[in-house]
C-alpha cells in the first residue's frame, strides 16, 4: 500500500534516496537522485550539490508530468497529480 503525497513531500522522499560522491576528475560533489533515472547534478560542496539536486528533482518531475510519464513510487509514496476538485472527488 502506498501513501499519496503532495509535490513538496514527494521531493523530500526523493531526497531521502540521494547519494553524494566526491568527483573523481574535479573538486566537486556529485548528487544523484537514485529514485529518478538520470537525475543528477553537482556542486562545489555538499550544500550546493543538495540545493542543485532539489532543482534537478523538481525539473525532472515537472518534465515527466508534462510528457505524461508515470512517476515512480518512492519510499511507498506516490505524487498526487490532478486538479484539486478531481482529487477531492476521488477521496469522497
């Protein structure tokens, strides 16, 4: 069973799956959102990499929604997608 979450909560769940590595060729931190295929970025330090990863995650999600792709379930959570009135009707 999964839990329906809003956009912010979904981003936070994806962040829980993040992996951070020190760059091999350059002095940087690579940030990877393991739950979202191909979603990665980098920064000069952990804080910058994490901030950049949040932006990358948000962009990845919005792009997937626009393309009509199904978003993965992350930590037993699924993103609520729809107009507020449709969501209210679905939960009534």
